[in-house]
C-alpha cells in the first residue's frame, strides 16, 4: 500500500486533483496497513459492505432505534422464552452468532410483551452497531402499520422513504446487505397485519417474507399464535401444505422455527407491578389527586398478590392494568378478575372523553360505551377477514341510528364524534383499529352478553364465540344472560358449532333448566341442542349433569321417539358412551339397536305380516336407512327366536352425522357441520361388523311392538325389508 497506492494518490492530492482517498477492500486489510491508513491524513478505508452501508445512509435510522425504550415509563422486565433459562435477548444473540438458520418466529398471546421485546432487541443491536459498524444492522418493521403493501420493495420503501427517509436508500442494496449477513430484520405484529388484510394478501405477504431468507440472513417474526387457522399456520410457519390427510413440503413457504414467549413468574410480576404502582403514584401525587402512606407501593403490591388471581398477573398488560386501578387507594381488590379489570379499564378510558374533555361531555358515557360495543361487534363479523380494522367510510349508518347527536351539526360530525376514542387508533391510509385486540374481545363479549339473540342469531353467535371471548363471558358477574340465550337457542335452525354448545354445557343453570323444565315438560319434544348440551355436560362433569347411566336412558328415549335431528344426536351420544364404557358396551349396543328398530316400527304404515315394513317417505330418516343395512343370520339349530344381527356402528354414526348435516337422502335440517358429539368429520368406509343376539335386541323394544310385528322381526330373511311409500291425501267430499 505504501509503495503502490500512497505515491500515486498523494501526488494527485497535492496537485488538487482529489480531495480525499477512500480505499475499498473486499474483506479488510492487515493491522499494519490499517495503521498506515490511519496516519495518512486524507485517506480512509472501508470494506465493500461498509461502503454499501454508508451509501445506504442508515445511520440516522440506527441512531433512532438505539434511543427506543421497550416501555414508556415503567421498568422493563426482561422477556423469557419457554424452554430457556437465559433471558430471551441472550437466546436471540446466540442465534445471530451461529448457523441456526435464517428465520425464527417468537409467538405469544395478547399482552405478553412481544412488541416491547421487539423494541428492546432493535435498540440493543442498534447500540452495538453504533459502537461496532461490522455488527449486524437492526431493522424494525411494525407490520401492524402496514395496510396494503404486499411486496418487499413497498414494505421497506415506506420505512426508508416515508417514515425514516434515507437519502441513499435502494432496495437492491438492502437485498445485498441482507444476503451478506449485514442485517437483522425484525418483523413485529404479523397478527395485527392480518386484521387489515384479506386472507389472500396476508398469505402473499408471507411469501414475500420468505424471500428474505437467503444467504446469511437473520429474520425474526413476532405475533400472536392464534391469529391463523391450523392449516394456514402449518403453511406459513412450518412450510407444510395439506394434501388430503397428509402434510407435504410447500415450494412457496419455508419453515419458521418457533419460540414461545414465557408468561411472567411471580418475581417478574412483582418487579413490573412495583414499578407500575410507583409510576402511577408519582402521577397522582403531582396532580394532587391522592395522598399516600410512605409504604403504599409495597403494601398495595402485597395486597394485590393476596387478592388478585395469580393467572391474572402472568401477562405484562394485565399487571399494568391492575396497577392502573390499584393506584387508587380506595379501589377494592376483593373479587377482582379479568372481566372486572377490563370493564373498569375500558370504562375509564372512554370516560376520559366525557369528563376530561369538556367539548365531548354532551355525549354521555353509556352512549359511548354502547357505540364501542356495537363497533367491536360489527368489525368482529366482517366477512372479509379484517375483523380488527376498518375505514371510517365503511361504518354502516345503523351503528349511529339510536345514539344521541350531542353537539354535532350533521351526520358526519356525529360519526366523527363517536369514532374519536381512546380504544381505537389510526394507521396510515385512514385505517382504524382497536388499540389492543383484547379490548375488542372484551367489547364483543359484552355486546353478546347484553343483547339477547333471536333464534336466527345463534348461528352468528356460534361463529363469533372464540375461546378468549368465552373466557370474558364466563367471568361476567351477571350470568343470567345464558338462560336468555337458551330460551331462543331451542328454536335455532343451525348450523351451530360444537364449541358453542359446549359453552352452554359448562353452566349448571342451563343443566338445571333442561332437566327441570325442558325434560319434565315433554321429553319427546326435546330440541337437538338440548340433547347435545346434556351429553357434553355429563362428559365435562358439570354440576347437576346426569350420570352416564341415566343419560343413556334419556338418549334411548329420544332415539325412539324424538324428532329426526334430536334422535340422531341422541344416537351419537349413545355411541360415544358405548365406546367409552367397556363394562356396559355389549348391553348398550343391544339397547342402541333396539331403540333404532323401535323408532322404525313406530313409523310403520299398515300391516307387516307380509314381511315388509312400510314407511312414509316423509318419515324416513337415518333409522330406516341403518335398519335396512342390518343383516340377519339364522341359528344352526333353526330356532326361530335365536338368530344374530350383524350391525355396523360406524355406518350408524355416519348416517346420524349426515342427518344432522342435512346431507342425508332423507329429510334433514343441516343443523351441524360435523358430528356434534365427537367433532369428527363423517366416517369414511365400512368398519368392523359386530354380531348381536336378536333376543337381546328385542328385549329393548317395547313389548307391544314386538308382539304386533313379531313375524316381521323374526322372518327368516337376510335383512329387514323396509319399503318407502308415498301417502296420498284422500279426496274430501262436501
């Protein structure tokens, strides 16, 4: 260098032809050479990668990231990952420094601190890069702020030309740096991105993310695990697509090995709780709202741990919400649960618009809360899959119809007055979204609780009841809503999801209502939903539920005389009981066959002496279909009363499920999309055949029917002949 570069370029500088010299090498220079360059006043050295970075112009952006705080005011408690003892940030550092693959996904439920951790990572690695330019450059993309971009060029372009302008930004340069291992890309909030996109756009974005996984790249993705259905999750996280019953590797999607963010332990909850209480105490003291005892924070913290359920203190968001309300010395923590927490917090948030802002006091708190519930419910049911976000112009007029106008001069002013809320925030392009998904889930639960559904609304309620919404409903202080729901559920046409019926089955008050009123009034007229609820209440062990023996007795009666859907559900219940009860399996099988056969005999039209059972086509159902499949085998001793009946119970299950789906070639209501007892799809193929004694079966048929149709039942034929007939109305005469 001293003999080749220096003589030539120093002369050029002396003659004024150049001002400075930049020496670029592919992979660095020796120590001696670097010392020479450092002593050469007008020269500097960069590797090719460092030159690309300097042309890119990211230093102001990196400086911005370095100043990020994981939390605004409270102490940040280091996140942990399940299965690791080290802090999560140490696990990520280790992954960045080894060959553990280009991608990782960190998953966690709502309020577990994923976004705080993303900011923590970005700031930590930005500070490292500012000290050591050879370290990876962090890039933090908040996917919740992305609305319609589905190309990588657009995703990064908005970040570096709009939000944080970088003069030299070029996407090909970013691609190169990523491939060379110069970047650490953090994609935060993929679940929030999903709420503002169609399913097709969302999947397309994941295809784009996969394009980043090249060379020495390191890309980290964060979001909620339940944002995707199981098949979509297999596709975008594991790179597997379902083909029939098999999962095969997708050519469009790569795997994102998953880490799960851990819930807080008691020590971590205590640290954040102490910090949050102290921050709130300082605020209230400065505003002269409350006067505190010197040991308030420590005493209140201990009280919280004594009175608030431990599960409620495992998420950072819950700890901070609890601290917000507990900072009021008069607030009573007894009987506190998640529902009460959100009820208090959301009410206070909305109340700020009526108490702290005089211009908005003309619209009372109740009206604003009603709007928030209806808005959450409307957005939750949007058919395009963007249930967490919406445009102002999308909101239907019916949401505002019965609400007071306040001081609004026109409809647009009224719309804006209600939309302005601390529960919603605005993304770019005018898209509004709930500040936290858990807020929307609570509001949806409250709307469902306060509005009694019509029979036709239960299908919609059924599809809207997620596990998180149900959890809020179970904790609601007034449980009377479930009885209101049940009164209209009995007349619902369906389809109804099994999870919705299992929700009913968890309430002792519903079981009491069914047993003391529905069954006692007219057991044969029981609706299909009540029958399914009874089955699942026994399975769950709900207080007041039947024991298995009495449940089977009730279900046998429904198979014999209930309407077709109810009888089909009862038969499925009996089959499930039979499969799970080895001791009573054989007797129960005989009872099931006897009940189905008695149901068919009750349909008989005319005499069966000729060896045929005539059934009206309008009455025929799963029972007649299955009875026609039974095969009889006479005893070798040729005793008329001694023959065996070959029964295929899997075929019965399939026919019952089809009856409930409305896919049977007989009449059906289409009340359930799958088997509502086992949640299985309709069984395929023919299973093993079980032989059963006819004498055992006939003992389970009412004696009068055995006597009346004895010749038909005992006829030496291979099957039970059933003939469907058209019933013609007789001509009436005046």
